[in-house]
C-alpha cells in the first residue's frame, strides 16, 4: 500500500472529510438563514416605502384628479434614485411615469406584485420590481413600485461569501485531515511495528507511549499492561512446568523404585503388602501436589463466582486455628488465637479457609525455634479489622525468612534452605498468596523479631445483612 | 453392614469393572449402566440404596441426570464421582442435587465409607434421634451430655460434635475427610494429621479409663465407633 493510499484510508482522514462536509452544510445553512432574514427585512422596508408614496399620490389625486396625479408622477419620475411610477388610461397607454415596459397583464393584477420591468432611461435587462397596482375610476391604472436591485445584490453577496468560505473550509479541512491522519498514522504504524516484533517472539518489547496522555497513549498503556500480565503468566507457566518436572519426577521415581524393588526381591506377601502400601502413599502425595497446583491455577485465573458468599472471617480463622491447635501442641508450640468476631468478607470460604490453614500449617512445621530441646514456642494467630480491610496475621518464633528470600518464598515449589528436610510440597504459601490475590487482597511476609510473620489481607465486605455461609456437604 | 443395592453409572469400562468388583467384595449388590440415559432409566425404576454417578457421561451428563431424577421426585441418595475436583465443581455438583461429591482419583475405602454413610440416612420426614448409645457410651443431643458407664464425660464443643457424628455412623467407617467436612465444614486437604490428633484426644476421654475400647482406627481408611470388638 502506498503512503498516499494509506493516508486516504486512514480513519482520521475519513473523519476529517465528514467534519468538512458537515461544516459546509452548516455554514450554508447559517448564511442561507441570514440571507433570508435580510431579504425579508428589505422587502418589508420596500413595501412600506411604496405604501407611503401611494398615500402621498392618493392625496394629490383627491385634490386634483388624474391630471394632477400625472403631473406629480412626471415630476417625481425624474428625480434620481426615484421609485417606479406608471399611470395608464383605460386603453392601457402610458400617461406618465418612468416604467417603459411591463409583461402583459401585470397591470390587471390589482395589489402587490413582484414583476420584471424596463425603465424609460436605460434598458438594463433582468430588472425586477416590487410594485403595488391601484385601479382608479375611469379605467386608469396606477403602479407604484421600487426596484429590487438591493435584494439581488444582497443575494449575490451571500452566494459569494458562501463560495469563498467553502474554498476556505476545503483548504483548511484538507490540511487538517492530512496533518491528523499522518500524525495518527505514524504512531499507529509504530505501534504495529512493535506488535509485530512482539509477535515474532520478543515479549520484553512494549508499545511506544508518546506521553501526551491522549487516547492512543491510553490504548498503548492498556495494551502494555496486558503484555506485562501475559509476560508474567508466561514466566510463571515456564517456571511451573520446570518445577513440576522436578517436583513430580522425584516422587514418581521413588514410587517406581519401590515397586521395582518389591518385584525384584520381595518373596513373601507381607513384603509385597508393605511395598504396595508405600506405593499408595507415594501416589497420594502426588495427587496432593496435583490438587494444590490446580487450586493455585484456578485461583490465579480469577473467581468465577461459584462458591462466593459473605462470611465471618474471624469465625473461620478461629475454627481453622482450633483445628490445628492440637497438632501445634504436639509439635511443641502453643497456638494463641485472637480472632475478633464480625469480620465480614465476601469470598470463597473454602479457599480462604484453606489459605489460613496453610499459613498455620506452615508456622507449625517451620516455626519451631532451631535446635533440639528448645523451649516451647508460641504461634500467634490474629484476625482483626485494619481500616477498609481485614488482616489475618500468623506469627511464629522460628528461624524466619531472610528479607531477600521473602519474595521467592511465595513462588510455587520454592522450599527455602532448611525447609527441604521437612515435610511439605512448597505450595502452601503460593496457594495462600493466589487465593488472597483472587479476592483482591494480598499476602505479606515480615520479620516477627524473631521468626516469621505472615499477614494476609482481604477487603472487608460492605455493611450488608449477613448471608449464611456456604454449607459444604449437608 | 447389611448388603446394599448400589447403582453405578460410569462410562469408563475399566473403572466400572473395578468398582463393581470392589463393591461386590464388600458384600453389596451392584447394577451398572454405561451411559446417562440407561442410568437414568435404571435409577427411575428405583429400589437402590445409593447411586454413584460419574459427571461426564455419554448421552446425558451426570448433573442433568441428577436434576431430572430429582425433578421426578426420585430420592435415591446420589454420590457424584468426578475428575473435576475443585471447590467450585463440588458446589455445582451439590447444588444440582447430589448428596456427596468425591473427586477422582479417590481411594476405594473413602468411596465405600461415603456410600455406606449415604445409604444409612434417615428417610425424609423421619424424626431426628435425640440421643445415641454405643455399648455403655451415651450421648444426649438435647442436654449435650456424654456419659460412659453412667460416668459423665466433659467434652469440648468440637469434641462433642466429633463424637456425635461418629455415633450417628456407629458401626461404619468414617474417613478423615468426612470428619473434616461434617465437623469443621471444610473440604480442603489439611496436609497434616490434624484429624488424628483430635481423635486421639477424644479417645483419651472416652476410652482410656475403660476396659473395652469403642473408638477403633481402621487402617488405611479412618475410624469406626463400634461396641463389639471383632
């Protein structure tokens, strides 16, 4: 496509043409209305002049009859810039006046007429007059009129103005269209080039943003945000597939090894039994990892509305904490629960409950102080209102996570040094973070001095009548 | 457990054959349908204690089948068996009229326990029992009192609900996920042996000071409250 061709096809160009057409029609309308009003005014004035003159002539006629009238008309006719007069007898022959020629039959129409005429002095073609015709006794006719040259001149001026403005508009519109179309085209071409480069595989490229904040900029910024999100998802996907390969291969290998070893060396039913039980155990572990991965993927893809309800997060936190309290105690940790009531949130109770459970589970597993025989530790679980959001804090006094590792700790399958020897899939915190994001909240890791403090925040529900929490199996 | 009549609607032949064999070994009588329409017709004829329905079936999907069955007034308890195992899928399944939902892959002991628990449900309209007795252990739901051999046992509210659920299902296997669902109203995987710790605390209260244990651990499956040790 040639540049010119492209220019003519550009939306901006077409738009400018439409605006041009509309402004021509608009200005024609305005000028037309003005001309019409002016002509109406001129006509009204002309008629009034005619009326006054006719009145004067009528007085003369009353005083001296047709003869006197003829004299007056004769006299008036020869004054410069005079009105038009014609007096005829009953045979239609002119007796006095400055009108030489009239179309036949005009004088028979008594009243106001708009007619072509010719004067006595000059024979300029195409003159028109507005005139009033009176019938006098004895078959005499009197015409009093005014030339309509003024009216014609106004019309001509208007048409001229319209033509000039049209040319002016056209030039302006063409220039504007060219300017806008070229400017927009240049930017869109640049965006297109970037888009093609991105499609070709360079996901780090972004569309150019001019900084003017106009609609093209906003479009580019929106698309760039979308690209950033796609990039994140792609990176996440790649990392996950790498991690799945690693974290599922390990238990799969173990599972296979156990089965193989049993086949090779076991010779009594009890040994087979043990091997099979271990196999089932391993596969249960694998299923668990799969389920966690699926739950994270679902949560990251966003809520689909099913299973959403308003419920009391404080109550939910309390019941989950109570579920874990005996386990914590067995692990040498006292679970201290401080959950306020009436902390209403809207969300998936099941998923949020699981997220809270993961946080507590995490604290129970990793929150014990280092070293054997360490004193009994305390894990605090707090649910409280924090401005417009609800915060759930789980704090332990374990080794904690160094500040530089905290971001990484939320990624899938990441099990930090020291945690690898302990049970866990490395998915607990990722799932909790994904669930919080899905509900418009966040998950933050802080120092508990010493230990780790995980804070999950969720937006508080607007003050609405309480809905019943979703029931699981009845 | 008295034998039950169970209808299995599952299109995968191998999975169906496995289920039929396993349930027969557990002493139940089984009918099998390989598609939704056949399954619906069989279920309509009635007389089943429980129907196990796969979600994705040829000719008529599982949820539509259950919806149609319920619309016709069919009250057969239905357990939905599905590869779709996320929270939302479960909610949809139960809303469609299912009584329980189990995601694939499942363990057979879990499925068996759930099916037996479903079949045992009271018929609609029957009055709810207000007290339970297993051996010399009694639980009164109204006064919320628990006693063994006439001696009152003090339980925490959650322990009371645990025991209540176990007594409702006395003589049946109750799995850990069933306990989590019915006592805590959660369905997620708690990762840790949280339920076991609660159970050992309950056991300490109801069994420790008495000769015959009532609360038994069923290896690889869950727990069972029963009087006569077998």
